[in-house]
């Protein structure tokens, strides 16, 4: 495959309607792609149903927080049998928390393009009429496709069998649970130094106890042993115990 250049895209649009000429914009033409613009309506997907939302009087439509919408593009395309279109979200749109999984316009596709956009922000996002939200690049194939999309017939509206399934629960609910789990993990992380300090104190207490037990044991077994010798032996036993516990716990951390 080879990617069509800006000059090839413009010429194919002017002569063959690759991007239909009445919707073509020179501002959208890039070196190896064409920017797709927001049309005059979007389809908002909610757990309770689908909602067609037209642009308001000021040319805006709002994507609720964590909601998905289907954007109808301003452009109509006519993909030849030997061309494939590859669609991706523009980087500046993605940087604002708008997710698009990417898509393909197969050979023979004719009509508007339908872009599912998801707002991953915790606040509404305003789409403006004619915003350039995605880009399409056109790749010439080594031969014409034997099978054309929809048999080469134009698509005037999103077919019913192509509607994405309605979300079974709000994305905000799922992200809320994830957020609470992250908060719990953060709280545990803040508690870790306290827990480590408590563990260290506990080990020192145990070590002191072991030293005391060791002194008593040595004194009982060797009653004539000088105290100056019994204490180092007991302290050594206590240190040996603590080091053994630290070594055993290394693999658990």
C-alpha cells in the first residue's frame, strides 16, 4: 500500500468525490491526510437509551462526563475499490480526554462517517460544529477489492445493525469504583511507613525479650559463668533470631 499525498487527495476529491467537493475544505487538507469535521448532529449513548442531539444555536453540543457519542461528519466520502481509508483521532482532541478507538473506511464505502467519541473527563466536553476531531488517510491497495462495502451503495444514515450497544452501566460508575480503589491503595501507601516502624519496634521488643530469656538461660545452665560473658552470649542469640526473621520475610515484601 502507498499513502496518498495532499495533492492526490485534492485531485481525487475534485474529480471523483473522494471527499465530496461541496464539503471539501482546504484547511482540513494535510500533507498525507484530511481532517474530518463535526457535522450538525451527534447521537448520545446512555444506559436509558439513545438521544439524537442537534447542535444548539451557538453551534455547540455537549458530551456529558464519561458518555459516548456518535459524531456525524460534515464530509461525505466515496472510497474507490482500490483505496482504504484509515481514521484516527487528532492528537489535540485526545489530549483533552476524548477517546476514539480508530476505524477503517473500506473500499466501496460511500457517505458520511460515524465516529464514536468517549469523554473520559469528569466534566462535560463541548464539541463545536465543524471542529476537526479526527483525520483520515487514504492508502492505495495493490489491486481492486473484490468485495465492496454495502455493495458500493451510499450510506445516508448509521444502519441499525451498526449501532453500538447501549452501556449496561454508566462509565462514571465503573471509573468511580476504580477511583475508590486507587484512593485505598494511596491510603495504604501512606500507612506503610507507620506499619514498617511498628514492625521494627516489635522486632526490637522481641529482641529484648530474647536477650532477657537468653541471659536467664545462660545463668541457669552455667551458674558459675561470669555475667560479663553471659550478656554477650544472650545478645548474640537475640540478634541471630532477629536476622533470621528478617531473612525469612525478604521474599514476602
